[in-house]
C-alpha cells in the first residue's frame, strides 16, 4: 500500500503512518481466501500473466511476490519500512523494488506492459498518479486497480464503534464515476468497471487485535479520544464471531 499522502478532500490534515505499521502489517492483514480471490481477478482482468508489470504502492510486497511467479515484476512504495519487509519476503530476488512516490516513478516512458494498484488509490494524488502510470505504460498498456466501492462503507463492522470513520473514508475512496473520469483525464482511452462482493468472518479476538494494531490507515485520521472510546466499546460489545462484507470496485484502464 502506497503511503505518501491523504487527498485534500479528507477532513484530517494528518497522514497515515505506514512505517509504524510495517512490522505487524502482514499479521494484522494476512493473506486469506478473499485476498487470493481478488488477486486472481486482478491477474485475469489486468491480463498480467507473462507481462512486464509495475505494482504501484506495493506495501509489504505480498502481491508483487505472488505475481512474480507469473510475470516480470517491479514494485514501488513510498515507505522504506514497508519495502524492507517486502525485500525480506522476496527470498528469490525476483522483484525489482524501488522506493518511490506514485507521482514520480523512476522509470522511462513506455517501460511497462501493465500496471496494478491494490487498495492504494485513496492514498494518492490520483490525477498525478494516474498520469504517471499512463506515462510508464506502453501504447497498448493496461492499468488494473482495486479500491473499495462506496457500498463497502454502508454497513462496515467498525462504523458504530468509530462514528467518524465512515465519513472520513467516503471522502478518501473515489466513487465509480469519479474514478472513471480521473482515469480518462489521465490519458486512458477506455475504462471498464466491475464489482466484487466478498464475505468475511473473523473471531472476536482477531477483531480486537486488528483494532488495537490500527490495521487500517483511517485510524490515524480519527481523534484519539474517539479511538480510545471505540476500543473500550469493542472490548465490551463485539460479538463472536465478527461477520462483515468487502465490496470491491475493479477498474481496468486501457491506453
């Protein structure tokens, strides 16, 4: 996950600290069946297999390393701490890692056939980042990305515990029409949008561990008193198990 900035539309002037999350990121957000399903969709819809691919906002490198079994992969992130974890994961040295911001990619024009972004566009200056992605893609290139659909926030399991979380995230994650418009403005001739709905179930203990570890970056953007109060309520009120949905928006943008 790219870790540079929160768009100006967000209500907080603070930025998420991914460096502080790096050591426990994979523990708090592990690979599971839902992760694998989304990965498969990105590989299929993005036509990534066998391609020269750039992952933008790679975080701890889970996707890049998995994709390296099927493609030639380079990956960038703005957090050095996250990249340190990613490089340790890449035991065979298959991925070309770079510390870089999504708006200033260290690659020449048209260098890649494909680019992929997973759960990162809400952290970016999207017009500039999409224009950079278009620049490094060749004439027939393709960008595939996954972001949370607005429906994801309708009944999210944290909403009641942290009242400002839903409002903040609705300002960070683009609606489908806005996302398509931004991609076209960045120079992509075609944009196709699809949705993926998933169901998740975690134990109460795992849910509490996620909250205590601030597993999503939005926790850095809410007031400390609200976080403390929400954690107390979670310790008292969370059911066993915790069930929720994941509502993904998948965009495929072609040059």
